[in-house]
C-alpha cells in the first residue's frame, strides 16, 4: 500500500513555470486527504509558492504536504506557516566556478545567440540553473527550442567535462540543473523517506522525465515504483486512480 505519492512539477502537475489550474489543485487536495504528497523539482521556494502553495484550496491538508525545492536540497513543511527544514547551499567559490563554466560552455555550443527573456542563469542557493531562453520565456518558444533535448545533451556533456564532481541534469523544457555531486532527485527522495517516516516501497513517483539523463530518472534508479506521464492530463488520471484505490 502506498503512503506517499511524489511528483515532479513542470510538465507533470503544471505547464512549465505556470500555476496549477483549479482542477489540478482540487485533485491534489483530494489526494492529501488519503496520503502524503511530495513535490520535488528544480525550482526554488518562491516558484513553488507561486505555482503550487498559493493555488491549493483552503480544504487542503497541508500537514500531509512536503515541498522539496532545488532537487531536494531544500525541504519545506507546514506548521502554521511554511518553514524550511533544511537547506544545503553552494559556497561563493563554487558559484563563481559554475557560472564561469556555464558561460564558456554556452558560448562554445553556440547557445548565446538569439532572443531571450530574462536571466538565463539563476542562482537558487543549493542549485544553479541554466534556462536556454531565459527565466521568463513564453511557453510556446520554450516548447520549440529543444524538443529533442539535443542542445541540452551537448551542453550537459561539455559541462560534465568542465565541472567534474558536480551533478548536471536536464530538467524542464529548456533547462540544465547543476548541484553538488550525487545531488539529484534520488538524493532528495532518500532524504524525504525518514522525514516522512516511509519506506521506499510505500512511495509512488510520477514525472515526465523518467528516461536516462532526465532529471526524474534517478527516482526509477532508486527503485521506487514510477509512472511516466507525457502530459498533464495523464497526471490527472493517475491522481484520480490513486485516490479511488486508497479510499477503498
């Protein structure tokens, strides 16, 4: 019997950097009534607050909700207000090294050309994220920029050579997430298990990037039961099915 369902955010629960729609927010509230829920993604806390927390209906049982920003290097819980349980941050030296390597790799791959919307490199404290078209790019442009992941796979290969000892994963529709070595969703989910008081056999993970090199794939490598979704409509069906099973 599953006691906790963990989700990726962008491409799984919502469109990239978009808020949950009312239907998804209501379905998550239904799920929170029957089990614990974790949401783990590369975004930082302000993005989770905007996309998820502020959209949940008042009836949502927030005590059953775990929020893991920046690939699980941070954990937030509700106790009358949202508070961080832990946060593992880069040093200033680590940040400078990563940002310099990113600048060099982006130029070498020819990805420094074309229109962008907002900053392309975002320091999230425990994670540095490169967004190919900038943080505020329109969804249509993002979906078209690297649909086959070839641009980011080439950038990922170059960054892995330049930054040995760091974890570099493809995320979202245009992004690369850089964290400390060994930090991926498996790392975050392993930290979640004791915090939630569950065994990995009691966890189901749902994500859209469960493929080798994808930032959801470490959940599968960890040995969790996983469901890969290709669109948000499939996630709605997964949630409805889990709610019906657990209610019975």
